[in-house]
C-alpha cells in the first residue's frame, strides 16, 4: 500500500497568516493516464470531510482561492494564503492513483 | 443538490453483522462510484472499498476481505455496506462518498459501536 506522510501533524496559525502542509507519498502518484490523483480534504469539527483540491492543484467548486495545491511525483503541498477562523479542522491528503486509496494521518489546524 | 443520506447509528455485539445504507439524490446514480471510508474514534480516515453503481464491480481493502460486502440497489439509488464478524476495533463512524474524481459529497456518517 502507498504510505502518505503529512507534516506537520498540527499547526497553530494567527488569523491572516499563511499556512502550509506537506504530503509525501511512498511511490509516485503519476498515473499511466498522465494524471496525478492527489486530493486534499478538510474535516471541520463534528462534520464529514469535504473536498478542497483534486488532481494536485484544482480547487473544487466553491472552495476559496486562499487554498492552493501544488507538487508532483511524490511531494505535494497545500497552502492557505491567509488563514481564517473557519479554516480550523483536520486536513487530509489522499492518493487515488493506486488501490487501495490511502490517506495521510491528518494535520490539525488551530487558530492562535 | 447532490446528497448522500446514511442510515442511523447502530450498536452491535462482537461477532454480529451490520449493514449501513447510503441513499443518493441529485445526480445520475450510475454515473459515479461510491467509496466507503471509516474513522475510528479520534483517529484518521481509512479507505474500506469502492463499488460501481453502473455494473456492481467492487474493490475492497485487503484487511477487510472476507468480512465486507458492498452492494447497490439502482431502483432506490442506494448503496449498502455490510460488515460481518464485528470486533471492538470496528467501532467507528462509517462514511459513504460519491467518487467522481475526488470524494464529494460525503454522507453524514453512521456511528457503529461494537460492544458486549
């Protein structure tokens, strides 16, 4: 199975400041079809996860442009340009290139 | 709007089975797969498997092979996940999610508690 490793596991950020989460996979996530199936989800407290970013860098409909994804191969990053109070929760990366799909451990974002 | 509504919480004894339903609305049910993900208390997300509502094809996580079955009823746009021989470490919130290139939306989750 592909192992997804997120760093850091927790993050405390002042509103208005940027935040960055790294996600590294144990194997390349480049699929034979040329796409890279790396996703980012946010699970807000008490809620189901919600999709933020698909295929490394595409923002899902309705997601704020403060969120951006980048990377390739085995190294990926989620950036929040200016953290707001509504961004608190746990962020997960997930790979969908190889079966079984696998998630990172999660990164908990809190507001200072 | 696209929505997945899951069945209610369950309490089961070790060794029993549970069947969770996931009713889809707001889109063509057979156009996207349904994935199942679980989350043990205070833990992260664990992929359980996937089913195609189009042809019933499935793919299960290796660790659950032999204990899990995912099925579809296209007449009611409902997906089902049955887990057998329950153990205490199966206690978790179980989610279904539409898989159309990213999981979205997710159901509200179904808490399954396994306790004697």
